[in-house]
């Protein structure tokens, strides 16, 4: 199993399996957090300890807003807290938060083909779409990701997602046959959580609070290509 601490900076470490500390440390501090929307893209800058603007989306002209904070706790050091409002300026408003592993300013591909399930604790308001981005789909110019949609509640609930529950969004049977999860999962490059107009109302205040995520059935040394030291 692999645990990912769901904080602004994030960390990634194995719950089982033996990996040399030097190799593990190579990746632990390289989990990149970013937010995206129809108006702005931001990333968390560790050197300044704050979120900075990476770019705008003038072609969309949206005004959706998203804020991210970290709520301290005694278990993992912090809980990720996201608040979002879908704006009315763009026809198809959206916003969300994503995570990607990186090393030396380059993306690191994750192999999740052995993942039996993916669990995390969450609460909030609204409907979220969790999605796995894959190099395989990106290179094929497929604007799709393997996704799972779920509703948030005021009380904490554990969300468990198995590969069988994931579906290409937007769904296309031919594309799913051409790019099955068994292949796409070997080249995962990002994990995102998105509020969109598909499942939420414009103007509503949406929120998402989450604690550590666990990849079950995955060993760290199989998940990433360890560097040669």
C-alpha cells in the first residue's frame, strides 16, 4: 500500500515494502499541488509557502473561484480544505485541485496497474469528479481521463474506488476499448478532483475536505522508476 498525505505540500511513502530511504527521499518532496479553473491556474510554491498564479484562461473568460487551505490535525499534520464557487461567465464552468509527482522539474509517471482500490476520507458539499490523467490518453489527444463521480456529505465518509468503478469521461465505448484502464494505468501522470457544472449549480458554494489517500495493492518500487544513486 502507498499513502499520500493530502496536504498543500503533500508527501508520498510506502505503508508496506522495503525501499532504501535515499531512493524514497528522492520522491517524497516532489508532489506538486495545483488548482485549475475556467479563470486561473495556480500552483503551491514551497519556497514561498503560498499559492502562486501559473496562468490565466482568457479564451474562456470564466470567473469561477477556488481557495485552498490546510487545517492542522494531530494524525497527518494537516487536512486539505477546498472551497469553490462556480462562476456564470463561462458557459461550462469548472474548477478543481490536482496532484502530480515530479522530480527535478520533470513529471514522474506512476504505474497503478496493480492497484486493487483507492481509498480516502472526505466530507463537504457538492459533487466531485475524481480523475486519473494518463500519458497514454494525452499523447493520443484524447481529452479524457478515467474518472469516478461521488457526492459529498457533511459527515466524514470513506470513499473506496476500485478499477472496475472507473470510466472514461466523457464516455466513449470505442475509446475505452482502445485505451483500457489496464494500459492507461501504467502511465498515470496526475490525479485531480473537479467541481463542474455537470453535477453542481452555478453560484453555489462547494467545499471539499480530505485526509490521506491510500493506494491499495501498490508497492512503491513498482509504482515509480527509482533513480540510480
